[in-house]
């Protein structure tokens, strides 16, 4: 069974990476305010991912953060091979919300 920690790391990593892959204007939200919010969410998501990996290094067995790091690289490699899609902003924000919820459950629950 996949741990919540592992899923939180994958979701946060993928959410942040989708933002970096959507560089074309037609793949970004139409509203400048929504685009700015997405950029902020992406940066916070990346910081949360790094924090989750570091937290896992101190609180969990060493194999879990290593697996989460390698899994995150694998998910990002899969995303990098896909062509950018217009649904990525919404998908990225949805994955960020799910990743934050899962990370909060792991760290605080």
C-alpha cells in the first residue's frame, strides 16, 4: 500500500512541475490575477515538497524520503514527456490542494 507521505510528495512535486511546463500564454489562466495566484501556489507547493522531504528525513525511516524523492523525479519525467495541455492550471491547483491536505495529515496528524 502506498503511504500518504509518498502520495503527498508526488502530488506536491507534480503540482509545482506543471507550472514550469506551462510557459506558453495559451496554457496559462486567462486572468492575470489567477495566473499570479497559480504562480504563488506553485512556489509554495515546491517549498512544501522540499520541507516534506526534509521532514521525512528526520522523522521517518530513510527509505521513505528517498523513495518519495525518486518517485517525484519519475512523476516529473512523465509530465515532461507529455505535451502541455490547457487543463494543467486547474489540475495543478487541484493536486496542490490534495498534496497540502495529505502533507498536513502526515505532519500534524
